[in-house]
């Protein structure tokens, strides 16, 4: 989760796509210019099975002078030793 947040901060869309589960991955991502990421708070994380986990987080950003919060409950699966983002519910 933290590495994906860092990829958003740095605009590393290649890493984001590589860590997204293939069945849910979008074809492409665009980095939105002018977004300043302000912080990540991981509120809860738990293993839900041998190869699955869930993370609840809040990511804060600022764009065009306005503050934004992304509060999400995300699901991950581990395949071939790598954790992949599957999907999430906005809270």
C-alpha cells in the first residue's frame, strides 16, 4: 500500500499498473498534473487468507487550492510472491 501511494506521489504510473491485478487493471493511467499528495494514513490492515489481505487507508491531497481525502478499503492478493491491488470500496 505504501509503495503504491509513493508511486502516486511521484507519478510512477508504470509501477501502479505493474502492481494492479491483471483482471482489474485499467489499460492506462494518467498522472493528474498539479496534484500535491499530503500524506497517507493506514488505519487498518489484516490478512484475510494465506494470499489475501485488506487495507483501510486515508490519502490526503491538494489540487487547485482545494483539499481532498481518499478513504478506501482496498483488497490485495499475493501472486508469485508479489502483492497486487485488486479493488477497493470508497468509504
